[in-house]
C-alpha cells in the first residue's frame, strides 16, 4: 500500500482534537500514529475516539517524540508550549505544523525560525488557516495575476461572538505582506466585557498599518458580534477590487418570514474555516511526503506577530508608532533628550 | 410659462388617488385640472387634497369630460367603467391613460382599440407599470440588444400578501410577447383563503404558455406571501440570462441579529413599483405634448388579456388549451362529433 | 482497529471514479476493497489510482461480487446495468447504493424494490445527492418543523451547461413527495441543440405536477446555461417560504470590475454538490455498519421515476395527463370509444 | 391655490443646476422664482431650461437676494462663497440651504452659525444628503430605537471613481456624532494620480476617530474605484449591527454571463443619492413653510468639519492628534518647551 506520513498531534484541547480527527479521518495520505496531552480528560477523550484506530497515546510530549517511525508533529497545545515543542520536534528531525502564534514574543518566534533553518530538509509551517480557504485562495490568485492592478489597500475584519485570548496579538492571524512597516496605530474600546479593562484589553479594536511604498492595511476586530462570525477582507487595487465574504451566508438557504428575508451565518471561526483546516492538513502532508514547497514562508509568521505586537503597543501607549525605511522604530525626539 | 398638459383623473379610489397626486405633484409638464368620482367619501378627500391646488371636482364623468381645455384623461375607477369611459374620452378627443385591464372581456377591450384607431392623433395607453420600472427597462434593453442571444424562456412570478381581485386575469399584468400562442395550461390551489373555492378562484396558481416558434413563458402567482411583495422575472436567452429581483430587498439596509442577517422587502405592489408609476405619468404626458410614440402598443393589452382568459379557462376546465399557428383554438375531436 | 465497511464500486466512469475515490479517501468508516469496470481505460486509471491502496480490480461484476468479505456495493456504471447489478448484489447479500436512476423503466425499478424487500436487513439506497446537501437539509428541516406552515408550492430548477442524457427522466432527480399525482403537464423547446429534435428531446423544459390534496410542484430544466450550474428550489408554505440557492455563488469572492460586480458560480452539478456526495458515502456507510435507517425510502425513487416518465409522455404527446385519487391514469373519453 | 415657498438658487454648476431642477419640478410645495450665476454659460443653460417656467435669472447674488417675495435661498456655488452668501441671505431674512461644506475653515463655518442664531425664526441647513437617504434613515431609526443596543463602532467608506476636490475635508460629508473627540489619526497614499503628491493630497485615505466615552469611527475614502460609487456604512452596537449598502447594486437586474453573474452599481454620488437630494428639497421646503424643526442641527456641520480638518492635519503631520475630555487639543510636551 502507498506510504502514508506518520503524524502525531500534541495537545488535544478544542483545536488539537479537531486536528487529530482531521489527520485520522480526512487526510488520506497521513496516518495518525500518536497523540499526547498532559490532561487526563483530554486523554480520556482520545482513548475513546483515537485509540481504537491504532493511535498511541502519551502524557508526555518528549516520549511521544520518540514514537518509532514518527515523521511529523502537529503542535496544538497551549500557546506557551508552541515554540519549545516546535524546537524540540525540529531538533528530533520531525516536520512541524505549529498552530499560531508560534509565540506571543517576537524573539522566541524568531528562534523557531532559526532552528528550522538548521534543518532545511524539514517542513516547518504555522497554521494560517485562511491561506487554505478556497475563497481567499481564489482572491489572492486573482490579485497575483494582476486582475486588480497593483494592490494598494487591504481591509480586514475578524469578528467573533466570543474571544478569550489575547486580543491584539490576534491580528497576527492575518499574514503580513512583505513590505516594510512605516507606521502602526491602534485604538480600542470595551463595549460588553467590562472585565477586560483591568487586563488592558478591549472587545473592539481598530488599527491601521502603513507600509513603505504606499500600501495601507486597516483592521477591525471584535468579539461582540450578534449574528455570528463575520470575517471580511477587501483588497483594493489600482484597477479593481476583490472582496471576500462581504455578503456573508452560512449556506444557500434563505427564510422568507413576516419581518423579511433572513439567512444564517457561521457561528464560529472553525465553522467558517473548517474546510480550510482540512485542506491545510492535506497540503502539509503532501509537502512532507513529496518534498514540495510550503504555500508560504515561516518568516511571515514573525512579521505578522511583530505587527500584532506593534498594534498592541500602539493601543496601550496611545501613540502612533513610526518606523524608518529599514523597519526600525523611530524613537521620539523627546526620548532622546 | 411653458405649456402644461391639462389632465383629469376619473376615479379616486386607492389607485386613482395615487394617480391624481402623481399628476398634481410629480409630473412637471402636466397640470391636474379636474377629477371625478361618484363616491362622496372620495370627493371629500379630493376637496381637501386636490381642490386647494385649483383642481375642479366632479361627480359625473361626462361633466368632467366637458371641462374646458381638458386634453387628457386618466381612467382609474372601477374595472367595468374602464372601457366605456375610455371610449367616451377618445370620442371626445382626449388622450387616454386607462388603468389595466381595459376590460376582463376580450371583445370589449378590442372595441377600445377599434375606437382609438379612428383617432390616430390621440395617445391611448394602458397602465403596464412594469414597463416603466428601471430594472425591467434595463433588462429588456439588454435583451433587445442581443446580450443574451435570442430569448427562449421567461419565468415570471407575481406574489403578493393580499389580493381580492379576479386572479388569473391578473396575468394580463404581464404584457405578452408578439408571438402566437400554441398552448396554455394552468393549475391552482387554495392554501389560505378557503372562501375562494366557492368562487372558482385560487390563492396560488401556476401556468405555462407555449408560443409557436419555440418560446415558453411560465408563471407563478400567489397571494399568500409572508415577507412581502416578491415579484421576480427571469429571461433565459440562448447565450445568457437576465434576472429581475431574484434577490429582493426593500432598500440597502441589513440587520445583523442573533438569528442571522435580515433584510426587509417591499410590502405591496405599489411600494415596489412607485417610481415606475411616476415615470409612467411623465412619459404619457411627454408623449401627448410632443406627439411622441408611446412605449408599447395598445394591442398588447388585448393579447395579454386573451392569455389571461385562456389561463383562467384552462384552470377552470382542467384542460390544456391548444391553438393552431394562426392562434385559433383547436377544438377537440370529440366536440366535433 | 475499529471495523470498517468493506465496499466495492462497480463502474469507473466519471461518476463511478468519484465514488471510488470518495470511498477510498473521504469515508473513514469504509474501506474500498474492490472495483470493477469492463473498460480497459477505466481499469488502467484504477490500476494507477486505486490498486496501490490495496483495492482489487475486476473486469467482471459477478467476480467482484464474490470478493471475500465484501459487504456493500456501489452501482455506478451504465444506466441499463443499474437494476440488474443491484438485484444480483442484493441477492448475494450485499448492501447497495445504486446511482440514479434505478432504471428508466418503472416496472424494472419496482422489481429492485421487490427484491430488496426480500432482504429487509440490507440497506438499499439510490443516490439522491440533494438529500445530502447541507442547504437542502437545512431547508427541509425547517419545513418539517412547521416553520413555513404547510408546504403548498415547490419550484425547482435544474439548469446545466451541457447534458447528453435523457432529458425529462432527469426530473426523477428530485425525490417526489408522498402525495398522489393529480395531473402532469410538460412542454419543451430546442434552443441550441437542433439535433435533439430528431430524438424527440429538448434543451429547455417546463413542467407542472399537481397533487391530490392541493400541492403543486413546477419544474424548469435546461442545458443551455451560460454562467454555470444554477439549481434553485423554493418551497412556499402557508406561512413562510424557503429558498435554496436563489442567489447563487461559487464561493465568497466578488470581483469589482469596470462593468460591475461579478461573482462566479459552480460550473457542474458535481462542483455544486461534491460535499453532498461525500456525506452520502459516509451516511450510507454508517447506516450499513450500525444498522441505522436510511434517510429516505427506496420507493420514492420509483415515484420520482413515474413522474419523470409522465412528464416525458406529456411532452411527447402534447397532452395534459390526469390521474384519479388513487393515482391511476384517467383514460380519455375518446380512447374509450 | 395653496401657498408655495418662493425659492432662489445661487450657483448653476453641476450641483446647483440639479438643485434648480429639483426645486422647479420635483418639490411641489416650492416655486423656483430666481437663480443666479456669474458664468455666462451657466446662465445660457438657465435661459433655456429655467426661464420658460418663469424663473428670473441674475448674474449677481445680491440683486437676486432682493427679488420680490423671495423666502429661501439655496447656496450651491463655489465653496468659498458658501459662507459669505449664506450670511448675507440670513441677514436679508431668507431661509438658507447651503451645500456642504459651509467652509473649509472652522472659524468661518462657526460664523455662519453665529449669524443664524441671531435669526432663530429662519431655517438654516447644510446639505447632508445621506441624512435624507431612505436606507440611512431606516438604519438610524433602528439604531435610535435601540435595536442594536448601544452603538459602539461606525465604519464608513466613501469610494468614488473620480474626485477633484479637497480630499480629507470630505470626511465632513459624514455628520459627526455628538460625542467629544479623543483622538484622530489619518494616513493616505497616492495610487493612481501622481499629481496629487505635489498638492499634499492622496487618492486613498484611512482614518480613525476615537471619541470620549468609548465610541470609535473609522473611515476609508477613495477616488480610484473601478466598478463605481461604493459607499458603505456599518454601525456596530452592543447587541446587533446594521449595514447600509454592504452588498451594492444599482437596480434589481443581474446578468448571467459566461464568466459569472454580474450586477452594475451606481456610477456617481448623485446617481446613488438622487432620491435623497429630492427628499432634502421637499423637507427643507416643508420646514420653512410649516415652521417645522430641521432634521439635524447646523452645529453638526462645524463638528464634522473640525473632524475633517483634524484628519487632514493628522495626515499632513504624520501624527496622531489627541484631545482632552473637553475636546481641546493636547499640545505635545516638546512644543511646550
């Protein structure tokens, strides 16, 4: 029988469990051989759902790493373990798909990249699920083919019902363009979760990132949407415009009711992007087995994280941050005194 | 000051009152000089709303017809008076805009046309409001320009919340194409107004009209819609398709609510087509003043009425009606015996 | 490891090959163990695509039926073999998923059902892919929950770019309601494929099916669409309306271009319904393994085929067909003489 | 006959001419009695289009102001004359509808307000056409009724094909909320009109305005759109969201073509908002005749202009501007030294 990639998943929380099932059942060229989680409840789930299909379970990541024949690891546990586990997996000679963010710290993220560069034959990727979404791909294909001239403005909104992670860092969800950042500004407000104020966090934020060369990206992120997940992206080019999900709908049904016509929308990020996660598993597997190039560079994750960090810093300081043409922060005059 | 067309309106019920106000206030080249209605309540409304602007009120149609300087009459009273009043107005040398239908009887309708042909300098038109709707016009312009090849199939639905007029005859609302009818079939059902059964009427009907030469039109009409007025037309051509109102919306607002995204739609036929009625008044006025050709021929109204009558006959008899290439009914063999 | 259903696919043409790959890679609880096709080219494809994964290939259906441990067969070859192979598979004690139609002949279809009833422990299903489409399911769930009152009118259109199979029989694609047919009328026209005339076939057809009890279904089918596959269904109830794909779009991208805003749509039936086919494979597998009830009854396929046959007969004879309250054809008076 | 408001229009350029025709023909309760423009070409147009209807033409604004019986003036000429002419008209005891902006200078705008306050019986209004748009009204009505909880975030985009006026000041198009500004940031880029660089102007701009109390408004304005005018507004509340024109379309027609489904959109701001301009004329007239309250306060125009000026200053200086809780600019430390 044709060879299948031997994969393990670290972390069986909500996202990790989804990854595990996707590798078990929806990634034909991969075989899920191992999974680990220190949490007994997560392991109990795995005993029921994964073990019957021949998946070996571990409490300890490093023991799992030693699983015989293991070729690739999906790092999907708590954020603080993303970078350390990725590094150990790379050092053990495994391909790595690490959930985002690599780290909330730019230096630590960069270290993952540095380690990865010592093993250039390994595939090391972060999980930018939108990159695997059919609509985003179709749009980027059109933009890259010059169909809208030269892209100038990007508007992106990521709007969820509930969010409990660190807010502005989530901007790193959107892979950054290759241009050099010129300025970053972010403002935010607390509309429904008063408790966030004490954490220096917000439930609605707006940011602008200006790049050297004339491009501008602006963002809106929210965790108070009523109808559901409404992520929208627009790319405005010199000669055309592309929109992705400007007119959201969950499926093709509309309800004609006494107060109008209604359609339902995806409730969560995973609802919206589930097929993209499956495609991600399959393309990562294919890249490992056939030594194909990954669809994007790991360095982009650090660039995105940097921008997320800048947005957060701009929000917290109340300042607009400026950068020179090499991307270095411009320290304010006053501070020099 | 530039000359304005001297217009009178006969019948001040719901539609007649709208026509009167449209001529009074929204038809710059027309001057509403007279109005009549036998009903005291309608006249009381007119005394308040029209008389202050110099409109002379009459109880009697023929007295109004003798109003000095009168040039054009809008016939908008009860259906049984449409044809008689139109004929008298034409004979008195007035331009006529007659609400549809001219009559529910084909022979009587034809008589209006015959009389109109004795006064070819007069403008005589029936009120096919869709012909004045911007979207229908845009679509028909595209179809006539060959943008969808040769039109083959027309689907039309006229779906209201409430209707108390004679049902199938309302198909005459849609002006018929110039082709010769080959067959007519209609079926109907009573879903919410049980009382209609006794009248031989329905609240939902579906019909097919086949034309010699290969065109087919099919219709759905309903008076039980929940969300509002949902009139939709599709024209399928050999090389493209046009839709009108396939994705209804009242205005440009959408409501994001916990159970989805909602938009409201027009509640009534007049809500949907109000701008078309105003355009109708203005174009009729322009045709009269400048002796321009009307946008469609009066004969079409008789053709449309014939088809409406056939649909009704098909529904009531439970038969498919067939016609030869000159449009004459094909009498069934059995009947010939 | 958990037990997987041992499945074989008969017929590796376009649809059969898709079924084979879906069972191989996208149906976790099934194992594709065998496939057959008399055509050397199809077998060559299978040698490359299926054999490496342990699938045994056969030229002969009956030899494949004897494959050790085989539990279920997907019958997806030429239409004339659907019924014979299904019958032999049932007699051999296999579960059967038979592509539609069971047969273009009502009596032969009924025979499959009769044979199936002799083995009530077997799952025998036809491939009504729309029944597995998320949007259709959501709509039918709402309708069944009474959200639109009592369904009264169904409009269904199935519009493809190209079609080379027998036309009206394809109406059988739409599972029929359980009500008794009262009348059937169909008309059609040839707009772009003049060669169809000689075959007594059309490229655009419109039909009405009236049911005893007051329901009406009407259909439009076409094989001349320019933009792509545009299948739409509306269900009008006494107190609401559901639409499925009234506003088609392939994905969530829109292109803003000098001549307007454009979106692309699915090009083929499979493009539109691919996820439904995968769900069908999975649910059929689950029903076989867990002895669950199938989502619809096989008898519906015969009812749908009967209606398709009536539509074809109505079109070919130019007559409206009528039926009594037990569903028996009402023979015309004249014929009785 | 019922009394009609005696109106004059100053300035017969593109917008002035539209106002003149709207008052002449589409504002039943107003009578256009006079118009002025120093430009012979504009007067030639007026001689042909207005004079036949009894409109007296003037070269000089002040002569026109002395027209006997004149009650109201529409100031629609060049921007630099907006404030001076408005002031003279108010001083002469006329109602004033002044096209926006009152002035590009905040102090001058304020002076108009100050003068207006000396004549409280006069109606003085600026032309915020969106306030008269049916969709904006419907949305604001819903927001004011609490249907989306408390509004938190406003996104507004104003995207034209061509623009040759002063860019950022145009933000003043959007009436500002009553809250006090906390910070303003704007960035911009030149994508298609290189000549704008020399003028310190841009063809694409993004801005954020933060208000004390927690509201945020963010803007995107562009003059390089391909498909046409695409103005969109979103209002996000604590418990719902409203969108206006999120899914633009010019009318109800869609074209099914080989490369997809296409709809056309409004080409210009006037195309999009024409009915709003007509409603504006009628409501201004009604307010003057019946001494009704105007739909919004003149002071809002100054607030909007201030914000536009801040955005421009932020763009030109490259700084984020901050304000204290009374709305006073916070001067940077360094400047104090």
